[in-house]
């Protein structure tokens, strides 16, 4: 069940919707009024070091709505495109959400490069946290490399994808059918020819079957 702060009345409620996070907690950010939203825009134009946090507050607090825009995308295009490229703004926006979702898993006081967080975009919050933990464990570092994150994400995706699940289920079913068929055939041979015939057949097969090839390491 998604643990988010509900809206009883979007017009009168001063709270903002929050993003679902993997550990079941939420970050509560008050909805911004026009004055506060305008102030954040001005700060974002100059303070690059804290831009990611500012974007998160602006997005979750619906600062773009307070300024009369229909979306964060439209607001970026009108207010910040002269100062930053669109791709940079969206990457930082995604990184901000991921960063806040990871929460206490991140090192205190250290900036995580956006390229490290990028592979986590598109995963569900719990998967983001799981992939981050795996990458940290693999690299033995509190900030893993982007390649370690990519490997952790790939492993998670392959395990959770419908295709992979179907393949695993299909393999199990084939093995079960083959086993059932073999058992039925064995019973039929014993019923038709007797135990002694089956024992002699096994001896003959052991003598005449080609040797198993050694597997290459």
C-alpha cells in the first residue's frame, strides 16, 4: 500500500502530495504560495550547488502551480531555460526524487553525482533502495560507481521482468513433464518385460553409451 499524505481538499489543504519512498516513510513539504515559489526560482538561478534540493522543494511544493503554470516542465521552459539546459534540469529533478527516496542510505554531507543516481530512474522506490544497497556492498563504498549501480539495476530487472519469470516457470514445467513422462515409460517397460530385463538393459546402456564430454571451464 502506498504511504502518501492524502489530499482531503486540494484547494484548501496547504499540504502537498509527497512521493512514495521505499522504506514506507514520506517527506512532508508545505505547498508553496506565489511569493515563496518566486523566491525559490530566483535562488535556483544562482545557487547551483543546492539546485537539486531546491528543485525538489519546488516540485513537491507545487511552486510551478503557484506561479500559474500547468506543469513543472512548462515552468522550467519559461523561468530557467536561460540559465540551464532542459536536459540538465530534468536530470537534476529525477536525481532529487531518487536522493530523497534513498534518504538515510546516502552519506551525510556528501553530494552524490547525478550520473551515479541516473540508472535508478524508472525503478520503483523499493527497487531503487535495493539496487543502491547491492551496489554499495559490491564496491564496499558509501557512494558506489555508476557501473556498479547499472549492474545492480540489470540484475533486479532481469529477476523481476515478466519475460524472465515466464522463462523460469516454463523451464520448471518442462522438467516436470519430462520427469512424469520418464516415470510413466519406466513403469510401462517394467510391466511389459519384467525387472530382470530392465536391469540387463541398464547394464548394456552403461557399457555402450558414449562417455560424457568434459565441460570447459
